[in-house]
């Protein structure tokens, strides 16, 4: 099973699953886009075995390209792990202080954000497609963590996962204008005169949102693997029937 591990130390475990032609449905991890639910559950069980945890530790949400987030508690353990109707509703970001819960986010071109703070004993995941980015879901969640949870952003570490590259993320003027209106994305946009398309770096825009929230740039890492150009990537732009990567993070018990 192809899985990129971003972090594995005594406190935290995080990474992202990759497309794998030797697995069912190419290692698709999403129940909302699959040939059969059984295939996806089997893939998730293999991931759980690989991570040495149980499938019932997974916590999944019903992602809707919103700016909604949810504080995960032990009551959420197993939600969405093996069926969609138990997933956390209408939520694109989650965070928790609880150990032994695998927070999950599903992407195929969208930007996955994984974060943690050793000081606050906090972990989280964010799903930021272009709609989530212009709704500033990442910035809003970190502002919430500052104001409500009293976390210091300078204590955070962020991993931005594999996503659609700027070369392949081409948009028309309507989407360009929405990014332009953010007021800080100009450096991450270029115009192609031949195709009359704008190209946007969604990963760098999300990184900027992290920086605006107060997270030091040297604590933000980007996986520059393009989901479209890389054979291990799931790309919705390339294939509307595409499966999904699963980005994850778990806080280990003391």
C-alpha cells in the first residue's frame, strides 16, 4: 500500500495515502466516490493495519467545500469509518486534543492541510479546494484556535499535502477574480496569453493563509507532488471518476 508518511515520532503520526494500481480501485479511500463500499473499507482496513491501529479509530466528515470546522471528541470515534451516514456532517476541517483518533481528510487535487502543536497537544486536518481557499477555511480555523482555544500559532507545525500544481490548475476569469479579491494571492497567479487561462497556486495561497494566521513560514512544509502529473496521484481534473487520497494525523497516547 503506497502511503507517504510525513511524520512519525513518539507523539504524532501523519501522512497521505497514494494511488496504487495493485490495490482495489487503485487504493481509493473515499466512500462517496467508489465502485463498491466494500472495496474502500478493505483499503481502509489495510491502512489501519499498516498504521497499527483499528478502523474504529478513524474520524471522517462529509466534506462540502465549506468553511465549517468541528472539534472532535471521543464521542466522534469511528464516525464515517465504514459508512457515510455516520460521518460528521457538512464539515471540511477537524481538530482534537484526544489521543488515538485518526483525523481523516479526502482529496483529489484539493489542498490537504495537516497540523499539530506539541505545546497545546493539538492536531487537525483541513480540506481546502479552491472554494475552501476563497472562503478562507484555513485562516478561519486558525483564528478560532487562537481566540477560542487560546493556542499560539507560532507553536504550530503545518504540512500541506500533495495537490494540483499551478501548472495544471487553470481557471477562467470568474475564479481568478475570487482569488484576486483575497488581497494576498497575486504572487501565486499568472496568466497564459495563449490559452487565456489563469493559473493559480492553491498550495502557496493556503501557505499564505497560515502565515497570516501567525504560523512561522519555516514551520510550514509543502509536498509539491502534483496530483495530475504524478502517476501516484488522484486527479479529479484528469478523471471525473477519480478516487481520493486520505490525509491523516493521529496523536499517540502517552
